[in-house]
């Protein structure tokens, strides 16, 4: 594994890593600049030089595509030399709803991650979320789950079990504050935002294992709950954007 220190001074040479394309910037006559999210390396800007053969790298440099990338670090920059597609998630591109959802996840990571910092747990989270979309899990549940887990990885996730004020268990309901959820004793006579059943659903969506989440999500009725809660979670990224 390549350490963060080594990434700051990536030695000249050849590398091979699995990952995905977070962003692609086209430059007329010069090729593309790609933000690749790579295992053991994190997000890295890579140059894909122009070629007389327009399809030199084919679909491997399309956003949402996962591939094994052949890279070369020169004294000046990191270059893409080849790529072998492992998963193109073509089924997501045939659904406007799924495609829009997947692009939201990629955009959030592009704004959140630090270039050159290994983020394998988050890469695994992205892969898992893409598979959930492919398995036809409801997009609102997948986006909520992804966002809460991303916040957890960055140390910002609000607890779904304990009151942010007094630390007591959130059993009967909870109310949102700027810092997180508070219990009935802390919000007093105010109306709660989430009842016990809704809290349970939010915990399941965020904390169930991948396979159990797929099974559970099928039984969920369409609700605005996850869309509404997603909006609240996104506010926790404010200091990072």
C-alpha cells in the first residue's frame, strides 16, 4: 500500500490501480484531465494525452466507469497509459433517475475528498452504492445511506441513536438542531421531527449491511422521509464545501 506521505512525492515510475473516473475535463487538442479515484492512492489528477485514435481509452475514461488503470509518473505529472474496464454500470445510463442519482454521489465526492489522500473506505462505499442502484434499490434510500456513511467516514455524521445534548438514547422520537438530533427531554414541549418508527427506518437505511439493506429496501413504501432527511444531512458538509 502507498502511504499518504509517499503520495505527496510519488516516485517516477509505473503504477497499476483499480478505481473510477470522478471527473473528466476535455481540452481541445491536448486530451483530457481525469480525476481518478484510485485504490490505495485516493483521488489523483491524471493526464490522458490526445491521440489520432479518438477511442484510445474508450469507455474506460467515462465517469461512473470502473477500470484497472495503467499509470506513469513522470518528473512533471501523472499520465494514463492504458485502462481495462471492469464495470461500466451501463444499466444505470438507461435510467434517467438512476443516472442522476449516481452522478450526485460522484459530485459529492469530488467536492469532499482531498487529492492524494488514500480513501479506501470511501471508495468501497461508492462501489457499494453503485451496486445498490444497479440492484434497483430506491434511489432516495441509497442517497441517504451514502451521505450518512460518507459523513461517518469524515467524522461528521450525526448520531442516530444518542441525543447530541445529553447523550441519552433516542427512543420515543427526536428533533433536529444544527448540531444533530436531540431527545424528548431536551426539546420539551416542541413538536418532534421524527417519531420512533421513522428513527428506526433511518437507522436501518444507514446501518444495515449491504445484502440486508437490499432485502429490507424492497419492503419500504415510497416516502418523503429519506429525501427530507438527506437535505438535513447535506448541511453537515457546509464547512467542507
